[in-house]
């Protein structure tokens, strides 16, 4: 068994020391772009001003004949475009693909110091993370990269969900996880073609009305559409939180249904996700709205912290009981609000910082 003392040692001579704490800059949305699309790249400086994270996608949605141009385009983005404080990520091709080795080798050696996080798709167990971990260390040492590039695991297979806790604890490079509902649905043989969100067939139903021991015919029974992803997302959030990682909701495929998109993002936010994917510019605004704490809740949380500086005892504030547990909730809310206020002048004014 590997000694715990070795966990934070570089896996290659000359590689940077692993981080002991995962940084948490603004991370409300991961906005995907195709670096082989010149029009999309031309808009990237404006997009970066609005988004917290921009991700050059090399995997799904990039046709086979565009794999190399997408990789080359991402290298050019890293070398020529100033993204300011916005993070630059990439999603490489799957570990069983013929492109992933060139993805990792090219990106780390060419723009390793500009790349914050590498998203690895279809992670099935800690063995996948161990492979990428060692390879990144070797490439960082070869290229003289000064800071470790972090790993973000994409959870989109049944085996990945079954090993989610081990994946989260596999390496100090682990930055977080995203939830991929489409591929997970296929892996589980779920009967849906939707990308995220609920399903009209997945419902709960009120009990029937009974008269004289018989079910009354023709009655209307109350139904409510349910979220088939609730269990898996909550489990991912727990695995990330217990290891100091950042959990994200993945894609919401129906771009036109902004109402359902906001509802799904909000459910993920309430469960503990820090952000979600953005597949279209309209979803940037939705994610910004949802994953920025509500102004009234931030103001109340600030009030609680001011009234109970040490978090001790039980207090009544505005008719609500506050104790150590609620004080910790307020700390989480205010800490996030302060961080976002540094990036967003409108939020800074609204939160009163």
C-alpha cells in the first residue's frame, strides 16, 4: 500500500509539487467552445468576460476530421488570447481513444502553464485517474510546467458512479467532477433520449380515492414529474465534498427550454453543486443567476454572522432560530458571495461588500 506521506510528492522528478488544497475561484459555469471554429474563437474574449471558465472541447461534438484542428486551435488560444481571470480548461478525448495521448502530450508541452484543468471523460475508476496523474507529471517535468495541472473527472457511466468515492480520492490533482446524464443514461440502459432534466414518464402519484373498499373510477390523481438524476448527483456531491473537490452539474441539452434549464441548475445548486455546464451563451446568464447566492439570503447570512461572531449558542434573529449549524451555513453563503463579488461589480453592490 502506498504511504500517505508519498501522496503529495510529485510522480515524476522535476514535476511541480501537488496542491494540498484545491483552489475555488468563481466557477458558476463551464462554457464549452470548439477551438476549430474560427467564429467561436473570435468571440472568446467577450465570452471570457462573462464566463467563469471556458473549456476547449476536444471530445464529443467534435467530428473525427476536426479532432486535430480543435487541438491545434486550443493551443493557439492558450498562446494568443488573454482570458483575464477566466480559467482555461479542456476536455480531452476518452482514455480508450486514439487521440487522447496526443491531446495530453501536445497541450501540456505547448500551453501547460496556461491550462488550469483537464477534464477526463468517462472515468470509470481510480485506475483512470492514476494513469493520467502519472502521465501529466512526466509531461510537466519535460515541459518545465511550474504549477500542477488539475484533473476533473466526468461521471457518465454506471461503473463510474459505483466507484465515485475512490475516483474522488485517487489523486491530489483531483479538482472536481461533472455529471454527464446523457452517457450515463445510455450506460444504464435508461429509456430516455433527453440530456438532463426530468422526464414526463418518471413521476410520483397521489393515492387513489377509495369508497366502500373500491378504487373510484375516473378520478383525477395528482402527479408530479420527478428528477431521475437526484441520487447520482447527491452521491457525486458527497464524494467531492468529503475530499475537498468541486462538484458540477453537466449539460442541459434543450437550449430553448430556459425555464427547465434554470430549474435543473437550481436543483443542482441546492444539492451542493458549485456550477454547471454552458452549451450556449444563453445558459451563461442562467448559470450566473442560479449559482450566485440570492441577495436576500446573503444579506440575512451577513446579519447572522455579525450577531453571532463566534457561532456559539442559540439565538433568535428575525424570528428564526440560529445555532452552530445554521451559522456554518451562513459562513458558506457569505464566503461564496465575497468571492463572486470580487469578479462581479453588480453583485458586489447588491451584496453590500
